[in-house]
C-alpha cells in the first residue's frame, strides 16, 4: 500500500482521537454531544452534499457494467444481512432499526477519505475515474434502500403496538411520508429532478452547497471519536468485529466472484470494484445509526476496528487481484 494511503489512514485516526479527547474533557457539555453533531450532519451537511452530487451526476457517462459489478453483490449482501436479522424474530421494543443499521455497517465503505487516495495512488487516472463513477451513486443507492427498509420496520413496530385496523391506512401513509420527506431521500429526489431539468446549478447556490458538503468528512470523523467517548465500547466489540469481517472479507469476496465469474471483468475495472468493496466501514453508517438512536457504540467501534484492520487486509486483496487483474 502506498505512503499516501497510510497518511490518509493516520489522519483519520488523528481526527477521531481529537473528537474523543475533546468529548472526554467535557468541553462539549454534559448532554449528548454525539446526538447534536449527528443532527447537524444529518439535517444540514449531508443533505447539501447529496443534493449537489445527485444534481451534477452525468448519467450518460456511467458505465453500467461497472455499477452492476459493485452494486449487484453489495445489495445482495445488504438483503441477506437484513433478512437474517429480521428472521430471528420480532425485535424487542425500540430495536426495530437494528437490522438496517447492521446492514449498512456491513456494506457502506469509506469511499472518499480512504477510497479516493487508494484508487489514485494504485490505479492512476483511469482507476480514479472508475472509482468516482461508483462513488457518485454510493450514498444515493445504499442510504435510499436502507432508509426505506428501516422506515417500514419502524411502522411495523408501531402497528404492533397499536394493531387496530382503522389505523392501518394511517400507518401506511405515515411510512410513505417518513420515507420521502427524509433528510436523505428528499435531497436525492430533488437533486434527480434538478438533474432531469438539464439546468446547471446557479454559481452562488453551488458554492453554498459545496461549502456545506465539505464539512461532512471532518464532522463525521469527529463524531466517531465523540461517540466512542460518550457510548463506550463495552458490549460492542464482538458485534463490531463480526460486521468488520463482513465488510472487509465477505463483501469483496462476493463482488470478486460476481464481477469476475459472471461479468468477466478483469484488469483495472475488476481491481476497482473489489477494492471499493474491501474498504473499511464509512462514517455515514454512524450518521444512520445516530439518526435512529440504535447501535451507536457498535457502529462507531466497527468503523475504528475495520479501519485498523484495513492496513492488513488491503495488501492481501491487492495480492489476490494481482493474480486476476
């Protein structure tokens, strides 16, 4: 792995450590600073980033085979993790969001802070262009699918608590409203509508959105450290390790098998989709967990564990790819 990637990984841990130290010092107040930071990210910065990204996607230039090679197996993994957790039986009260939170933690990679320098350093401009192609739809696809799933589960939990038939239509309407009028889905839909109009974003609007979007990465990294300080890791390590194995080992295996065996990809395209799948857990998984107040400690621990483990697993995957690509 290149020195540039190691520097990026070190910077990630440094920013997380800063968040942890400041939270432990009590400088952020006696309440729940993690909840405050996640609220700012989820309602201000992430929507700005999603809208701007979606509004600017050049759909005509997207390579359908590359997208299928990554998103097909990834969504299959999301579905399997979600279904396995749902089939365990009805979730305890207040825990309906757990399957979706674990599914996003097992599949959502750190495609920007780690992925972009990795692709640029190892595969040059050609590889970086393919990587950016996947990144452009990464949050849009995974967050949209898992938001719909978690809202359905929450509605089902509420209906179990109040099973009156007269309430069913109201519950369905509430589910649709909560899924669409949502800080992830609504900016994506608005961005797609703007994109379809063919209009360019006005310069001032684009600058405002770009400025807000730039805050997502540092804010999310600080949030990881704050969450670790606030929630701790007791009882979360076992689940975090299991999710890290799914992210660092299982997801790239599934992507490699599908991309190589079914689609016949090779060379740089194969390397890009596999290394995209092999990235550590991304910070948006924690934003998602914070949004639904579920498994915050496990998710933040999984981000740290998987990022540490990536130092060892990335060279192994590069060795595997050397044989196939």
